[in-house]
């Protein structure tokens, strides 16, 4: 088992078996999925044939319910999403409290991710979902009826999660869309804590004050900062 991760309940069966059973007759209308996360809310809405109609990804600034209402109103106006006719499914940390209030059904987010990957990307064998405050990893093995899934979740603090990565990137003046394009091979990596988000942030601040990632080194032609490489290493799931 990987250091810093704990195994949680394995997912049994295939993607079709992991999908929730629906009460009552199956609707022929639109389907919406809302993720109510620790820092952001997201929605995707699909038509009767599964075609993508719209999507959004926004911060809720600790106001999960208000953002969900905003999303639902938006879908009603823009896509004619109709209560008691179209279906809505919820995932995320805030789903359990909010979904029953709007007639939605809660799906465990790891189950949802696993089902989607098996449906859309059946050859994928590894998925790492980096949330705002935690990280879930799914390993797929075998094939057909013998296919199985092993799920791991971090056992330490949130040093490698979205909130920490975004905060560190802002301090280094790195745009979010740059992170996935950054490599780290061939550069000296500055070590930061991989056990605790608070310690990791303190280590980053110390390096910044020491000039490890000064404006000059960040903007220089060939001298990209080692601390920036450390951020990339965390996003790759390998803490420095």
C-alpha cells in the first residue's frame, strides 16, 4: 500500500452494477449531475440521448446551498430543466444535506467516478481525483466480470490536495492552467513536507522568503524555480 494512503471499501462489480437503482418509471427527460464539494460546486446537464448541454465549475465561498440554488435556477432558465420531470444526481461532501431538499439522489463520488471512467475510458487502469480537501485514487485491474477496483484515500493531512496546490500556485504567481503543463525533470527539487498541509505551506513560505522562487528566477529564460517543480510533483501524486 502506498505511503500516505489508506484503503477504503473496495468497489465491487462493473460500472453498470455500480449505478444507482432508480425509483419509479424511468424519465425520458434531461439528466443533471451536481457535485457539491468542499471548495467548489460543479454541474453537468445532458439531454435525453446523453448529449452534453452545458456545464459549470465555480467556487461557492462556503455557501454550498446558495450555489446549488443558483445552478438549478440557471439550468431551468437556460436548458428548460423541469422539476419532477428531469432527474438530478448529487455527489460531494455537501450532497447528503442538500439533495433531499431538492428531490435529488445522492451518489457516492468514487462510485460515480469509477462508473464514468469504465463507461467512457474502459482502458484506463488508474485514476487520481484531487479534491479541495482530500484525494481519492482508484486502481482498476482485470477485465470483464473479473474486473475489480481498489480505492485508496490519503491518510495524512491535505498537503497534496486542490486547496494547497492552488494557494501555493497563487503565491508563486502561476496560472492554474499552467500547472498541468509544467515538468520537473532535470531541476533540483526543494523538499517540503508530504505529511501535513500546514507544514508543507510553512516550508513553501520559508523557501519563498529565502529567494528560492523569486520573481527573477520565475521569469528567467532557463532557470525555472525548483519550488515550482515541487508543486508539479505534488500534482503528479509524488510529494517531495
